[in-house]
């Protein structure tokens, strides 16, 4: 799954473009029966002043529409153009991420003339954030200092197992009647309920990360209700979710080594050596020391891994992580490391909610081993190749070994009925490795794949690349998709953005569009989106 896109696409750098059939790109009516079901009210923020909010009542169990109901929190940036192309639903992934603020970000980041043609709709999936009930299985589950993620002794392994079991048991005790309905298929049916409440015959959908799997599942269930489908940083639907996490461990280890190599390139700033292997040894020395004496009473070995994992999602964090690393390694200064932990890894109530939904969805969506010996063998095998995140990720997912509900079968998203979709994938993405984009491109007939060659960030559109964003804007404007030569997997290839430079001063910030997006996407399931008030309206 680590192929290079340039070889797959031949010599094509920016491929020719073709438009989808006219019937697929014809504008939808501005309103339709049922559109008044939602009571939109102003809830703008300083960043996104035109945001509106509403809430939608949906069945907990879509197979029993007359039974218990739950609510979904929605947000909207209304269209302003006379040409109206319908709702554009956006999702940041997770699972467990809030999409409310993402609507404002997408509407303000697309070309104004394109955004004006859509109602950009954000939503909190069931269980998340402003939706009710919002899950929080075990407050304080990530409170520092946790046991070392590396189970080097039976006692450490048992301590981590006890945490995982306690979390699963708490979820079952608090939400036993809800957990059977927290899964991707139920969320996809919610998306269709949102479509109906909006009065739209079809929806446009734009999902990042896990949101790509949700979009693909929705398209499988309702192919005739999809108008346009954008999937950025694509989940491989053929290995959800146990194998996906093992594959992720290998990719994150590669990305962490890319960070360490970047630190070595900037030895004049960080003074950790010009040899990446020497820098890597220093990082693991830091880990060993923190396992014995946590920095500031907060950052032990597990928290250190939590702090540096975001660098695998977005290289805009590298300068901050490198400064914290260098301060500790060179000067025994723990302050910057504690600050980095608090900025990038400390879990607040929103993060606890996100993790509760993350586990609920992943544990319910597909089968996981129930025999801990199988987990132990698999993760030690991966750890030998990729020590950076293997066991940290194992414990993150370990509640699934003890989950109180049964599991569904993964959805086969192969689809020859959905209109042409547009896919975006970076070759060195750690969270959703490159093979996922290739696989979904093959499974969705007529889809087009745009590849960022050499890119390692997760979530690549609306993040600073004019090449990628040009393809996105063209598709949303009139359905134009890139068309490759037919000799490779990529239909178009864009070059990667350059890696960041070291900070020029302590006051430097990451206030770029890229850092804004990645703050909304979060890390794993952690949600750092802004909160806004919500209003309830049954439908």
C-alpha cells in the first residue's frame, strides 16, 4: 500500500479534465416539500458569522421509526447565489468528530462563487457533541499519568487491560440501550434523514478521513440520492477496523521517522545531530526517561506518544514538537514538553465524548478478536517493525476486545450506480494509508483519484494546495473531474506542499488555513472544534 503515485500515473502531472454527464450536474431546485422541517436560527461565531443552527429528531433504531428518538445537531451556511446546487453535507471524520464548525470553514475556504451555490451543512453524528444523547462513557479515562503503553511486564499489561475493560464496562452500564445503534450504517441513515428534512431529492457530500467511509456507505445504501461525492484521505473499506489499525501503525512509524529526519535537517536549530538515526535514538531515550519520571507530573511515556502522534497527521505541528523535544533532550527543560502535551494531547470533555463515539462505532461496525492472546501476538509483531505507535494504538482500541454489544459485518461499498465521485489521497498519509484511496477508486465505478505525490498530511484539500483545490472547486462548480490516461491508478497528480521551517520566534503561530482545518479534523477522535448553541426541532 506504499506505492508511489507518479509511477502509477505515468508522466501525467495534471491530467485532462472531463465533465460528468449533464443530468448529474444539473442544479437542484432551491426548495422542495419538507424543507421547512428545520428551524434554522442564527448562531454565528466571529470566524463564521453566517452560521445557522438547528436540531433534527431521528429514530434511535431506523428499523423502528415509531420507537425512541434522538437528536442530531446541525449547522448551515446558506447559499447566496441565484444558482443553487443543493445541500453540501460535510463531515470531519473520527468517528466522533463534530462537523458543526466545519461547515463554516468549508464555506469560507471554497472559492466564494462556488460556496455561494450550496447550503453547506455541518452535523454532529449520533452520540457526538451537540447531538443528544452525547456519549461520555468514563470521564477521566485519559487522565495522566497512564500506565506505560509498552507492556514490558505482566503488571503493566494487566494495568492497561484493566483500563480497557473498565471503559467497555462503563459504556455498557451507561448506554447499553444506545450502543447497538452507534455505528456507521445508522449514521448513514441519519444522513438520509437530514437530506429529507432539508427537502432535497439528492445531497452533495464532502467527507474527510472516517467521513470518507461514512460517505461511501451512504452512497451504497442510497446511490440514487447522491449528486456529488468528495472523499478526502480515504479509509480502506476492505480492512475495517482491526487490520486498518495495524496498517496504520506501520504508516505512522514511517511518518514519525520523517519528522525525525526533518529535525536532523535542521540541526542548526535543534542541536540533536544531523543523523536521523541519532535523532531517533534521542527520542526513544526521552521516552525511556519519561517512563521513569514523567515531565511535570503529566507527561509519561504514553502521554509523550499522544503528544507526538498529531505530527503524523499534520507537519505544521513539527516545529512545535521539535522545540519541545530539543528543550528536553538538550537542556532537561520540561516546560515546552508539558505545554505541547496540553496543546496537542490533553483530553477534555469534548475529547472524551469523541473517544466514546470512536470506540462505540469501531467496536460495533466490525468484528474484533475477543482472545487477548491474539491481540498480544499481533501487536508485538507490529511493534518489532513500528515501535512508535503500535502499543499506544492497541490500547486505544482495546475496549473492542470487551465490548458489550455484538458487531455488524463491514459494508461492501463497491458501487456502479453512484455518480462519478472525486477522491483525494496523499501518498504518505499515515492515518489513512495510500492504498485506501486506490481501493475505493477501484470500487466506485467512474470515480477519479487525485493524488498528492510525496504528501504526508491527513486531510489535504482546503489546506493550502492550489492544485488540489482547483480540482475540488471545478468538481463542485460543474461536476468536472480529472481524467487520466487510463494507464495508472491516479487520474491527476499534484506536488506536495513544502515541509515547514523551524519557528523564527516563540511567538510564531500556525494560523494558516492548513492548521485551522487540522484543528477541526482533530487527532484520532479528539474534537477541537468551536462550540455553538443548539436548538431542537422534531421532524
